[in-house]
């Protein structure tokens, strides 16, 4: 059940991201995509940095000395576009 709830939350967050791409906001938004060609070893390096980045962002949010005055969604995904051999 917990996995299903997490999956539903992720689907909702990426749907919000999809809509945010085409919506004009008064405040800043950042949108970027990258299509990569990687070896197995390169993929593992990217995955490691991916997890490190997420941890760093959470640390920034937790340790921010100023009171929060806005809420942002940070959606990240790394998924294959081809079958691996």
C-alpha cells in the first residue's frame, strides 16, 4: 500500500511539473532536460550524483536560517529510453 501511495504522489508531482512547463508564473521557475548516452559505469556515476544532489537540496531546505515563504516542487527522473543489453 505504501508503494502505491508513493507512486500516486510521484505521478501527481510530475503532472504538476508538466503543467508548470506551459504556465507563466510571476516567480522564477527552472526547467531543463538532458538526453544522455551512457555506459553502465557512467550510469552508476550519474545515479550516485543524482542521489547526492537530492540529499544536498534537502539539507539546504532543512538548514535554511530564514523562514520559508514559498513552496516549490523539485521533480527529477532518470529513466531509460532504450533497452539495455
